[in-house]
C-alpha cells in the first residue's frame, strides 16, 4: 500500500504544484516518507532517505518538502488506491495466490503509466483482476465480481485495452518485472501475458 500511496501523493502534488526537474527526486523521496509514516509501523529514518538519494538532499530539505507537499495537498493523505480496491475485489473473488500475484503485477505495471490516471482506481483494479483471470485460463469475469465491483466487461473495455498495450509494450523499467519474476511472487512476470 505504501508504494501506491507514494505514487498517488506524487501525482496529486505535481497536479497542483510546478516543480523543477532537479527537485523531482526530492519530491519522490519525500512522498515515500509521508506514505511510510501513514502506512508503516516503522517508517524509514531521514538519514536512510538521505542515503538513498546519494546525499543529493539533506534531512532539512526533505522535512521542508514534506511540509510543502502536505500544505499543497491540504493534509489530505488518505486515498482509496487501486491497491485498496484490488484487495477487496480479490477477497470477493476468493482468489488463490497465483491470481493475487498476477493481479498485483499487472496493477504495479499500471503505476508506471501516467495516462492510467484517467481511470478510477476501482476500474484499474477491476481490469487487473480481469486480465489476471484471463491469463490464468479462468473465466475473466463473474456475476460475483460484477456485484462487488459494479463493473461489467463492457464498462472495463477502454481500461482493458490500455492495460493490454502496457503489457505488450517493450519494458524499459524492469524493477517490477524483476520483483515478480522471483519465486516469492510465483514467477508471474515470466508468463507470456495476453491482453483482451
């Protein structure tokens, strides 16, 4: 959940505040700090965040940016993220681990694409489940999922098409693929995924 909240904080902050390119890493690491404070029992310490930026920013700069971000967002940190919806919908679908991992992989891939912000988080989560079920040779959608998501196959069509393009595109950012290629996550990133 911390990852999804971090990305959401960055997106919402950049929507209301112009930031110099040289400060984008500062915004990112500070959004991670805010999200971690909100989601984690033990958030990272400031010195660790300074370290991961290769000392590009000081603790004071991170704290100042934290204040800037929180004020710009009017201290509204909580959101219903795609991950929140995914967890709920997977529970309703009585998902096994393979389905959970594949849906999470697809969802994390969507985080890398700015144009996915045009969809509601619930729609993106529903679409990730649809594509995961389809790629696991299961019926992609069910009456139970329609009931809990309030989405039909036809209402997901545009989002499904966009995610299908993301999955078929050459992957430049490889961290998510590497993560989900491990046995810990069922090696789901190694699957040959098909779109709609």
